[in-house]
């Protein structure tokens, strides 16, 4: 697969995982300063890694959400929790299980923040907790 094919495959997966609305906003917000990083992320994170057959998309979502908790990357965590709930068939119970798992390895403060952010996302998308 060449870079343009990898980019196209990455954009398709990115839209599937994060939803068209989010991806459209991100693409529209791309500037000269962010063009290269957006291209890199689309080709390699989405086009190279997310297209691999070794793990299904649900497993990859769990890993990403758990990693964002561990790294305390709350903006990215919020994006991926929203996508998992709205696009990925996850429930709040699924998110709770990820948070509980991460509480042991990442600590209670990270888990408390994670559950509070997830509940905010749930409210934002109009679902009850």
C-alpha cells in the first residue's frame, strides 16, 4: 500500500471509529501548521495500525481509552469515549469496566477523572448514566 492508499484507508477507518461529524470538523480546522501532523496521524495511526487484522476495532478502542486514562490525556479520552458510546456500540457499563481496570494500574485519581469525564460525555450526547 502506498501513502495515498494508506491515507484513504486511514480516513475511512477514522470516520468509522470517530464519526463523520468529528472528522469533518478536524479536517475543516486543519491549517498550514497542522497539515503534516494530520496527514501523519491519518496515514499511520489510522491507515497503518487501525487497519491491521490482529485486533478487532472494539479491542483497539478499549486499548486507546485505557491508554488515554494512563497518560491522563483527557481531551483525547473524551473524543474516544464519545466515539465509543455514539459510534462504537459501547455502553456506560463498558466504559465503567475500562475505568475500573485502569484504576488498579493508573491510580484512583485518574479513574475518578475518567469516570467524571465519561459521565459528562454521556450527558452531552443525551444519554442517561
